[in-house]
C-alpha cells in the first residue's frame, strides 16, 4: 500500500472510503473513539462488531469501578459510624446510612462533642459529596460545590 492510498480518505454524504471500504461517518467516529484503526476493518459489519465489543468492555470496566467505589464508600461510612457509636447493617442502603449519620451528628453538636464534631461533620460531608458525585451519579456540580463549601466552613469553624 502506498502512502497516497493510506492517506486517501474521501468523505461523501456521511460515508468514507478507506482503502476501498465504505464506512459511515458515525462508524468512523466510534472507531476513533475506541482507538480502533479504521484501516484494520474490512466492512461496516466488522467495524460495528468491534465497536460493540469495545462498548461492552468499557461498560464492564465502568461497572467494576463503580462497585469498587461503592465498597470503598461503604467501608468509610462504616468506620465513621463506629467512631460515633452507630451500627450499620449491610442490608441498609446509602440513603439510610446517611440519614442515620446525619441525625447522630446533629445530636453530637448539642452534646459537647467539641472539636471532634467539626472533624466528624467534615468527614460526613466529604463522604456525602463522594456519594453524590461518584455513586449516585450526581450530575449537579452546584450540589457538589455546595457540599464542598460546607465542608470547608466546618473545617475552619464557621
């Protein structure tokens, strides 16, 4: 294959002709997105099968990461709960755990928990932020920034 053939790519009406193979622009975009060399496929069908495989692999990797994040968050919540005298059951969901922690932390504020209150509240807010952004899929950047701001205020004692 000459360098002219390798470089020649003509896009007409949403289709591209690469080395005498016709691939749609959408397929070419997806191949590029997943790092698949368009010249390595022999047909639109083969390209779509490779894209499908890449999407499944990406989805599986994201699910594994999400499970790992959930396990890490659960462990950190359990540690915080133990610090303040709460027992967490494995059957409890994150919302329930956060609710229990929030109530207990509010109780600590009025019971002379002192400087430890600020540390506990800050850790709680950080974990809540992680939950909203990484686990719950919180797309609300404003919510995340709000929680971060609250955490900073607690940290400096405001």
